[in-house]
C-alpha cells in the first residue's frame, strides 16, 4: 500500500477535488449522510439514477435541500426536455456549487448551460460518448467549462468497449490532453462499480497514471480509498523537499536537462499537498 500522507481535514477545492460522490436525487434522506462522508465533493444526481417519472419530484427535493446546504448537481443533458427545468430550478440557489452536465457532446451545450445559469456557476462537462470524446478539446475550451469528467459506463455502451485499462486508455488520454489544451484542472475518471477496494485501487491508479486527477464514486465507502490513491505520498513530499533543499544549496542553478522536469514535478507535488492540506506537519 502506498504511504500516502493522509487526507485533508477541511473542504477540498473543486479544482483539485479527488473523490466526487454521486447521490441519487430521489433519496433525500441520504443527502446529509453524503456530507459526512470522506468525499471531496458530492453530486446530487437528477439524471441516470432516476426514472423519468421521478425527475420532477427529485428536482424539487434537491432545490429545497440546496436552500440551506451545498453540493454539485448532475443535470440532464441538453438534448432532453428535462434540461431547461433543471437549470431554471437550480439557478440562483445559494447552495449550488456547480452543475455536472450529462452527456456533453458540444461546446455550445456547456456555454448555453453556463449562460442560462447566470454566467457564474461552473459547469463540469461529463463526456460519455464517442462524439463527446472527439469533441473534448472544443468542450474544454468552451466558455463556462470548469473541468471534464468521463462517463465511462455510457461510453462503453456507446462504443462496445470493455472496462479494462487498455480499452479505456484512448478516451482517458483524450480528456487529459483536452484539459491541458483548455487550461483546465485534470479530468475526473468514471466510477468503478462494486465494493472490491483492490479493484478500485487498481482502476484509480490506472487513471492517475494517464493524468486524471479525480474519480467519480457511487457509495460512501469509496471516497477514502480514492483520496488516498490520488494524494501525494509522504515519500513524494519528502523527495520534493529534499530536491528543493539541494537545489537552493547550489544557488538554484540548472545543471542539465533533467532539472526542469524535476522542478515541474516538485511544483505539482507541493502545490497539490498545500491545496489538500496534507504533509504540513
């Protein structure tokens, strides 16, 4: 097991949030429970988790809860008749941190959502299809796009791909590259179904290796594992400190071509550790 330097003890900014817990919007009794979980961010779900006939009632429950507490909300995709009502009911709610736009396939869908919400609410674009993956660079650069996420289950249904890491390598890489092009934080990987934490660790590690920095999750037992796997380890932080100490001792002089990549890696480790509030003792 990696020697990760613990987890944050305060709310984690959405730009570096690792675990994103999806909560069925019909189950209002679980909203408060989700807040007490280890998840960096929670997402109340008005889309895939609900039957069509349940969406209006769930929307009202979510809106009422957001009057006094805060969360993200996954809304229905732009091509459905539910999108407009979702956006209109959520706009200006004090607890709305942002929306996750389901099945994003075009930059215009993100910008329309952003504008209709008043031009202030961040939109997390959930890319879930072959069309969305190919449009990812444009989506990442759209006005209002805050971060990209991978809807791996729907992507597999759309393409016939399997869940193994090789099959998922292309869409993951595409979202990572698109995020870099759009100057966005690293993208959020799709969820791992099941309660096997060994598999969850393996899938999280694979996503991290590709450059993804967050992961969707489906139950309250997963966030702690995801947070551990996506945090700098104690040895990472120690290495970064040692490198900076040695670099300062030689007058911050670049010796060879390996120093600049190492400095970039050190900066990434130290900035993420600071943002997560870990390794500061």
